């Protein structure tokens, strides 16, 4: 799983034990999972930057063992999207620098940094760099040279893009382009590749 700027409410189902719920972390590097036979995962993906009342959400889903509709309702009850954070993340995802995003939002860089800190979110640089990397990764599917992809995504050159791919995906752009599994992962909704993401069920269905 590649970093996507989102957190998920995940249900783990194992025939030998009681279903278990957890909320995923915000990943800064790829996550590799070794899944044993007979274990299934189901979940809802949340908007980038959403504030989660984790204790109450987990308490409710453990107590109720909800179906898909009930789970969505509980997520909506215990998660909050700050309009200012959502606007800032969207702007960062479309900007070439934090300074440009701050200017477009009509605030100083320091004010933008304080906004994310006050909401317990990762700093602006995180959202900008991850969205750029994910956007570039999606663009590797196009019939364009990697140098052109780097330029279109806003990197200073192809070497710059290669360093960022190593950071976020642990793959070179060339290897990313040729790996079907990597391309399928980056096509899933997430920061930079589908900004208007809603809660969804990326890992299966509860029905």
C-alpha cells in the first residue's frame, strides 16, 4: 500500500476469532502486509485531513458490529472535515510550492503552517509533496518520457522526481511504470489522484 494521504476504518475478519476494528495511520512510506489465508479486510476510506474521534468511533463499531450503511453513518458522526483544512489541502495538491498555495489562499506561509498544526494535521509540505508524487506516479501511465512527466508534475528535473519516488514508493519511476500492481494502487482514490474522495469501501464489501 502506498501513502495516499488518507486514513481508513478497517474491519479484520478471521473465522477463528471475533471481528476486529482499527483505524489506519497516515503512512509516510509503503506498507507491506503479509496476510494469512482465511483473513479478510473491509473498510471505509476517509477524506484527506479528516479529524477523527478515534476512541468513540472504535467503541461504537466494536459494540454494534455495524453493516455497511451503519458503518458509514458512524463515520459521519465521529469524523469532521474542517472546511479550511479541506480547502488548504486541495490548494496544496494543485500548487507548485507551499508559498504559492499560501498566496492563493490569501495567507502567509506561517499562518498556513499554524492552521495545520492547530488541527493536529501533518504540515503543508507533506500534503504538497505527497500529492505531487502521486500525481506524477499516475502520469507514468501516459505515453510520455519520464523527463516530461517530471516537468509536468512540477519537479526540477527527472533526478528530483526519482528521489521523491524512492521516498514515497520505494521504486524508481521506470520500475513504477512497468509494474501493474503499482499502477493499480496509485489509481485508487487518494490525495492528488482523486481530490474529492468520499468514504468508500476499498477493501471489499460487508454484504
